[in-house]
C-alpha cells in the first residue's frame, strides 16, 4: 500500500502538481490576510478535473506550504502571514532584527518539514486510535488546554511577569466582545453589528505587531531588518542540528499532531501550546521572546504537524479537525468519496498516498521554500521608507481581506497604538495575543463544563485528561517563578 | 508616561467591569458564571494587579522624579521632527481608512504610497510615483485578480473604472 502511495504521488503529473501546490501554498501563506484555508479554497476549482486521490494530495501540499509560508512574513515583517504563525513572530522577528533572518527562515522550514513528516507518520500508524481518543476531548479538556496555552505568559514576559499577566487579561477581556457563544447575549458591542462576531485576532495582531513596529522605527529613525541583513537566503539547517535538537522537534511535532486531531483546535493553538512547552522545558526561558531558536522550531514544527493531525478525524471519522480539513472534506465529497471508516476500508491506498503527499510536500519546503522566501525577502533590502510603506499597505490589505470589511481595518488601526505603548512600557503584546486567541476556548470550556456538571467545580479535577493538563499548566506557569526564586536564593547564599 | 498608561489601562478594565453590568442575563441552568461572570472576573483580577503596579510606580516615581524628568526632556528634544513625521503618517493612515469605501482601493493606495514615501523622507518624487504605481498594480493583480479578494471599488466613476482592473 505504501508502494501504491509512492506510485500515486510520484507519477509525473501528480508530482508536478504537488510542487506547484506547495509553491502556491507558500506564496499565499506568506501574504498577510491570505490564510491556509483561502489558499486551499482557491486551489479547489483546479482539482475538479483530477481524480480523488490526486486532488487530495495536491490540496494537502497547498496546506503544508501555506502553514510554512506564514512564517516568512512573521519573521521578516513581524506580520504573521497565517494565524498559525503567531508564535513564530515571538522569536522569529527578534532573530531577524539581530541579523539572523536567514537562520530563522531556515529553522522555520526545517521545523515545518520535520513536523509535517512526523505528523504524517503518526497519522498512518495510529489514525484510528487517535481519532477515537480525540472525541474524549470535551469542554473540561478544552478549558484545561487553554490554561496550558496561557501558562507560558509568565515565561514570555519573564522580565515583567506581572505586566505580561495584565496583558493576557486584557486579551481575554477583548475576546469576550461580541455575542456570547453560550447564552447568545451581546457583550460590549454597543449595538454595532460588526462587533457581534467579536474582534478577530488577525487585525489586532497586524496592528499591535507590524504597525506598532513601524511607528517605533519611525520615531527611532532607523531601519528594521534591513539594517542588519543585506541578503536573506534561507539558511539550510543540517541534519546535525535536527539530531542535536531532536527532543524539541519530536515533542513539538507530537503536540502539534495531537492538538491538530482535536476538532476545532487547529494550528495556531498547537503552535502556542508547543511554544509554551518549549519555554517551560528550556534551560534558558529568558531567551524566549528575544530571538530564541527553539521558539521558532517549536511553533513551526507544531503548526505543520497539525496538518497531519487535522486529517486524522477527517479521514477516519468524517469529522473535520479544522477549517482546511473541512474544505478537504468537501473535496472528498466532490469526488464521490465519503470520508469515514469505510473510506479507509474501501480505499486503503488513500491514507498512504496522503502520507507520501505530506512527506514529499514537507521535503519540497527545503527547495521551494528556500526559493519563495528568498524572493519574498527581497523587500527587506529596500530602504526603510519603502519597506515601512509596504508593511503598512500589506497590513491594510491583510486586515481588510479577512472579511472584506473596513471595520477590521479600524480595529487594526486602533490596536496599533496599544501595541506601541505595550512595547514602550514593557507590557507583553505576545501575552495579549495569547489571551485573545485562547479566550473563547477558555471561557466556553469553563462554562459548558460547569453546566454539564451541574455547577460542580470539582469536575475539572475528576476527569483524568483535564486533571493532568491542569497540573501541567500550574507547573508550567510556576516554573519561571520557582526558577527565579531559586536563583535569587543561590546568589544570596 | 508609564503611570498615565497604567491609569488608562485601569480605566479600560473598570469600563469593562461596569459595562458588563449592562449585559442582560439569560437563565441557563447551572451556568453559574453567566454572560457577565467571565469578563467581570478577569476585570477584577486585572484591576487588583494594576493597582499594585501603580502603587509601586508612584513609590518609585518619588525616588527618581528628577532624573527621569531630565532624560524625558532630552528625548523629546531629539525626536521632535520624528514625532511630526509619525503624526503625519498616522493622519494619512486615518484618512486612508475613512475614505477607503468612497475612493476605492486603487486610487487611495496610489496616493497613500506616494505620500507615505514623501513623508518618510524620499526626495526622488519620480521614483516614489513609479513605486506607487508598480506596487499598487502588483497588489491589484495578486489580491484582486489571482486571489479574487473583493477590494473596495469606490463610488461612481471610480467604481466603473475598477471593473476594468479587477
């Protein structure tokens, strides 16, 4: 069956389409405002004439490319191209500012490739077991998962943990704007219809990161990446580096795959949780947020591993693990294939073809990714006045094109000032974004579980998965405080 | 300045706290927190943390008042023209967003890029104009034609023209 998968992918036409699909995904992912799902949707019409397996392989290649491409703009422009590249911005951009943009992109490509390959292997080896296990994830576990994601805020803002916490709380509050998902009540909308859907974190992120950075650079009258990097050709990260950091690559890939499997979790949450875990387990947590290589690896390996993960429930149960998986589900149906247990029984080569597709697309990232990132990074050679203008205009288009809504542009504009002052006064924009992303999962998980448990708060501690994740969150949150306490004690001795 | 920002933040959290009182509650069995519970909880924790932060800062301010004042004055003196430049960019950005629907993406972006470059100190007007045209064209091709994003078309004549472009 593996052989059949190889034959399917390496037929000349399919292979060419996989190369083109990966390139398409990388370009779309690198452009702010064009998400992975949009890249896949736009590719969908081109697959009408293909057979079922070929079309799914191509769409998966686009998905893999887009997840990696998002990191290019995150690293070079401080504007994540896709939501799942949020965590890459935390360390990727500081690396670029240090003149290590090429290395950051190289790490991102390697992390993405390794994450994709590992998730593909996990998908094939244990798809059925994992899919059934994912269904055990209910409100309590989602709440616990959000706590785990939030637990890294103390580490991200290790110099000012109190301010990082306040930033995350503001993010959580902003996430409550809009219609309450449980009771359907309007919250902080002031009767404005455009606020009913809540505040999307993409415009907030573009404003608070990219625009705020432009403001700061104008005031400091200096260049951004340009000042240090004259040419940004992605540095190829050798196998030696992967072997040296094998624990991080594997751990991040497993986290990404597992989170990807859970319906409605997705790449951005996978990347944030993996990032948090990398911070917790690092010997130098203070380096995170200031250009730590491990930060880029953790987030990129996880978000690409979520690709394989999200395909597990889609293929095995017919339940999409995320937006893109839902589009793939539509592609299956379009070709007369009904995903679910019968699909794998009737077409066993499908799973192996997808596995080979994921692996080939992941490997292609080294070649196509290097080419696309080199082309994309040419803008960093421009004088800063040009680069700032490009960042602003791309940000405007990115915010607008999310929902074709000018109000998102206003939101981006408003939050650009918050981002500027956050940076100026040592608050943590990253923690703030974490709060916005994880807020809905946290609140809905908490309230839904309380409703289910008849208002009993102990319910979070009686469910094994939830208990373990909560304990891990407490451990993760308190680690930096314990470390600094021990360090202070040692120096006083 | 930091103190003012902290006070601003505490006001934001307080506003969230008080506004959450206006959220109408629907009775759902065992929904102990309700629609207002979560935001209120968050706002209270944040206000307490900020109150501590402000108290700490005031104490610190009394100690370092003179030296900080001097350094701030120096900073403002150096960056005055840069503040003006930033203010002009922000103003331009504001007008870009406000008139986006009326003037449409193409005309606005053309003007915005050119003016932005001029404000940022680009002396070569021809180069700015050419860059403005080239980059706008690139954006229209990528977002409008390839990715079919419904970019704002503007009104009246501008709308008619935009259909020829994307």
